[in-house]
């Protein structure tokens, strides 16, 4: 037996006749309607929360995917700053020493110097001043070339990191906007549920009062025949009242009966 029929039975046994059934139907329908509205609002709010969680999960995933590129870009930018002295003289010196002591520089220097000596030997000018000048200029020129090359390579990585960070920021903005919209929907669903429940309960009470007025007013409907004890006794005979679940409602009806 639903709440609607239970309240109808209570009202019918206490107030008697069609007026009791009308009052019970109005109040029971309002309460059952409030439960349905509350459940619907809960479903809407839950769906919005699921959407929020999915948006956050997607943002976390894209952040993980782009992390290697953004980290590489950060490191490359630091390397560029070191090469041009923006990170301080010690960092600049260390960056230059890494290039000068690197395998690439050492191998290219060896090959270049051997080529100069071989050409000089073939022309008989091995001990000439031009050969010595060429050897003296070769390593600094090679180092300068490798520095430019290294800076350019680091620039490619820093650009890649910048674009990855920009993509992550754009995705974060979109995620924030989507989460804000879903939070608004969640709030609207919850507020709508509260408003709807209040409206249904108020409507049920108005219908009950309207039925009472239509039957001749409070004096005629309740005149002397309804007592708190009668309300409690009738309620205790219902499935809800007999189970003890509605004891709070039964005691609340004492106040209702006294007010009448």
C-alpha cells in the first residue's frame, strides 16, 4: 500500500466520507510527488557529477601525455639561457665546456686538423705560416659553429615544449568551462528539486484546505469529532503506523490535532 492510499485511509477513517479521501489523496499525492521530484533531481545532479569527474579525468590524461614534451621544452629553454649567459657566468662556462669536451667537438676537431695537415703536406707547406694560422683558427671556429647548432637544436625543443604547454592550457580552459557549466546544471537540478518539492507540498496542503472549505469549513469538518487520540488510533491501524515507522508522524499528529 502506497503513501497516497495510506493517508487516504487515515483521513477517511478520521474525517469520514469523501472529504477524508480527498484530504488524504491531496496530502499523500504531494508527499509521493516530492519523493519523485527529489529522485529526479538526484539523478540529474549525479549525471552532472559524472560529467565533472570525466572532464577532470580527461584533463589528467592529456596532462600525462604532454608532460614529456613540456618537460623537454623547459630543460631546453634552460640550456639556451645557459649558452647565452642569461643563467649566469658559471652556467655559461659549464655549457661551453660540455660542448668543447663533447665527443662531437673532439672528433670534428681531429678530422679537420688532419685534413689541414694533409693538404699542407701535399703542397709542401707543412711548416708555413698559413698552416699554423689555419690550425689556430680551426678549433674556435668549430666551437662557435657547434654552439650555434646546439642553440638551434635546443630552440626546436623549447618551441615544442611551448606549443605543448599552450595546448595543455587551452585544454585546461575548456575543461574549466565545461566543469563550470556542469556545476551550474548540478546546482540548478538540486535547486529545482527543492523548489519542486516545496511547490508540491504547498499544493497538496492547499488542495486539502480547499476540500475542507468546500465541505463547509473547519468547524463543520472537524467540529468536535476529531481528537489527537483518534488520529493516533487510526494511524496505528495502517501498515506504516503499525510497523513503528510512522511513530514520529503519529506524535506529530498530536500537535496537528491540538491545533485544530
